[in-house]
C-alpha cells in the first residue's frame, strides 16, 4: 500500500505573503440538522471544539469545525484520525438523519502567512476583507478567481484556504501570483 501524499507535497512560495500547501489534513464533510441539539452535540464532541456560528470557523490547532452551509459542516482533524472521526460520528448519529464522509483525499489546504493576507484574498474573492467586515474566525465559501473554495482567518496575519485537490496546482499559482512582491494593493495593511 502506498503512503498518502498531499496534493503539492507542501509546495511553498514566499512573496509579500508566504503561501504554503498545508500538507495532509483530515476533513470530514458532515450534513444534518444544525438546529438539532443531538446532532450538534455529537459533531462538537467528535471535533473537540464548540459548534461554529453562521459563516464561522471554530478551531483548536489542526482540529476544527467549519460552517459550510445551513446543513453542512466540515470537521478538521489530523489526517490519520479522519476515518475514526467519521466512524465515531456515524455510530453516535446512527438514529439521526445525517451524512458523514471522509473527503481528506479529495481536498487541498493552503496556509497564507503575513501582513498582506487580506490583500491576497481581496484580489481573488468577492468578499469585503476590511478588518471590521471580516474578522479572525469568520469563514467564506466562495470563489477565488474561478475556483470554488472556502477560506478563513486564524489571525490578522494567517489565513487558510481549502479547495478541491484537482485544482490545487491552479490554486497555488493563483495565490502565489496574488502574493508576488510589488503587487500589494495596500488596502488592508499589506
């Protein structure tokens, strides 16, 4: 059996923002009734973090929950733990209508680090990235250029992006181009 590898083997670009493919990340897509206490309690327990609010990310290191839509969450965990997290959810929610699916190998994650992360994202997404409009912990599921993606801020200088693995090389190129030295627009501290 071959060893799993990330989409771009931790490719890295250093511009006015450092862009790095984050490596293997466990991701479990979860669908269900987010208004159900039993459902949200099971999901929160499996993730080890509180439930996120609307368009938010609840994070603790490599673990987290991302609000993806009114009936969908993404559970983040270390890559080797994704199957166990999914199985635990399926067992706990066996009497509840739900879907839990390990999508770790179908997604890629990128980390952006530097004072200009807002500028890089603002160049690519139709999202107001001003500090008073988009704060750490907020999440958007949108497009970066022509690529479906989700992104969130861990801090004012660190963002994370997830997309389909099949478009990871294109996403790396987009993010790297937007982070090219001399291309900062300076609107959001870059």
